[in-house]
C-alpha cells in the first residue's frame, strides 16, 4: 500500500509542469528537499525550492496567493493534509499524523502502521517517491541515509531499521553508501581522538565526557599516540589494534561504574560511509554530513546546504565548512548557557528557558545534547525554550528510548499542550517541538506535564 501511494504521488508529479518544493531547515529537510529538487531537474520540470522553520499561517497564505501549479512539501506538511484545498499539493513527510489525513497525495509512514521516528525519515519518504519516478534515482539513497542519521533514526537499534534498511540496501547496491561496524561516537573522521571522547554522548562516558584533560590522560595511559607529526590523529587514523584498545577500555570504565551490558553495547554499532566522498572530510560519514547540513539552513544559509547536497565540493563546500565552525561554537556556548541558567525539575518533566541566549533553530539540538550529558538525569523528558521573536517562543522536547517504551509520546503531548495556548506542535514520540505565544510558557508546561503523566501512569 505504501509503495502504491508513492507511485500515485510520483504520477501526480510527472503530470505537473511546474513544481515548487517547500521543506524544513534541518538535515533531514535539506536532504529531502534536495532529493525532490534533483528528481524534478532530471525530469526537466520547471522547479523552485524554499526552506521554512514551520508551516504557519503566514507561509500558507503566501503559498495560496502565489498559486503554484503543484507544491511538494517534504519533511513537513502532515499537519495541513486535511486543509488548505486551495494549495494543490503532494506531501512526503514522516511526522506523527492523524488517520484523517490519509489522502492520496500524502505519503507518511504513520498512515501505514509504521513509525516515522525510526523506520523512515522525511528524506527517506521523499526518496521512495523519487525511486518510483525513475529507478536511476537510486543514487539519491545516500542523501536519504544522511537525512535518517540527521534525525537520529539509527539510535534505537544502533543501526538503521525498517524502510531505512531497504534504502540503505539500495545505496549499497549502486555503490554510494557502505555500512560498517565501528564506534558510534560523533567525529570519527574530523575530530582528534581526545575530542571524540570529550564530547561523547549516548552513552556518556563516566569521568571522560566533558573532561578534556581526563580524555588525554586516558589515551596516554593506554598507549594511544595522539599526534602524527604536527597533526592530531582522528579515529580513522588509528589502527584496528588501537581502536580495540580504546573500545575495550571504555567498556571497562562503564562496567567499573556499575553499568550493564546494555549500555556497553551502545558504544559500537553501524556507521554509514558515503563511498564517493573523500575520507577524512565532513561528508564521508553520514552523521558528520548531517551536522554540516545543520550548520547551514538553521542559520538561514539555505543555498549552501542545498549546493553541498547537489555535489559542490568547491566554493559552497568551503562556505559550509566555515558555517560548521560557527555552529559548533554556538552549540558549545548554548550548552554552557543552558547549564548556567539551570534546569528546573518537576515531577514529570524538566526544563530550561534560554530566552534569546540560544537560537530557536538550534535549541532542539542543545536540548538533546543536554539530555545526554552527565549532568542531567534522563528519567523524565527535558524541554528547552528559546525566544523566536515576534512574540513567539520555541519549545523543544527530548526524551529517552526507555521512556518511549513506557508509553511516552512527546508528539501528541506537545501538540495538545500547544493547541490549548493557541500554539502549534508535533513531531515524534522521542523528540517534538512547538511554537507558543510568549508569556504562555507556564500554562504550556502545566498542560504538558499532565499529558506526560497521563501517558506514563496509564501503562
């Protein structure tokens, strides 16, 4: 049924002369938008693309007035699938939606009893349509893998699963993606090894994560040379024997602190390499590629991310690398700012309010990093607030897989709480967001906490 819907949407696209793409500003949205854009270019269609933070009334009103022949919403749009008939549209999205939105122009895994939180991303759903249009588009599967990793869809099982697995198989069959087992911590290709350990999360390494000097001492103690001449060695520069030494001793740290096999097992898992990219660059490892993309559109530099996805490794790639440096600095500063502001803990949730101290476009990333830090107990969800301007506040909520298994659904909880205070919300069970009027935070939190309590206590 899902494949049939994908073909139906593909037919709508093929029968349209002009298509305008509207996509989200994160890594999944950029890759989804680029898959759609390249698909249309190959068809010789007249096409255009724009990136939006959210589909609010002003965006939708403008789209109605601009009167495109067809609008293709990627990685967003599920919340408007039952409305706005004036906009002739197709939607390839993976966020939680209601069964009433089961329209022939709407492809969403939740409409087919699949979980869009880990079985397929927005880029993946868009890729399925692209593949039905022309099987030669299987080379675009690499972007779908990057989008899935950007949405942390490999986190639940330490590897991609569900329909993501089929997309990965496509990528491997045409030689654009390769899966291998390795350490899962971020920065394998571009971070010095001690930095990889210093910023390690999911799981946080007791006594090492967040402590630069401790990480350096740990590596020295186990005979790992950190420099080759004047250059810092990255994880990919280590020999297999050196990697085994580091991994086995990280495991010992966990076991000595009373952590079980389940935690230790998360150290290693599948990582995804883009076969046609240069090793040691930010676009060789799918997770690092996703972070590079997040450093572009989230700061309003939409074309940079798009051009990189389309294969530019010259001027636009250089611009992306410069933006990445600033993005990393912003995340470190944002994390420190949130810690200094302090986390307020309630019975069923904890939260911080960054005001204008953290960009609203990255507060979700900071919230996720904070939840996975050694300082925060992840036994209840964490909500981060940041001012958006124009009298609005962004709320980003993150939780652990354990809480989701207990019945937590942040998407429905955030959607309900936001609607009561005249805002909008949604997302996934483990990660969701909302935009609410400034000054309504306390009321929003009270409703959200009650929703979370109802979900967890009802099990």
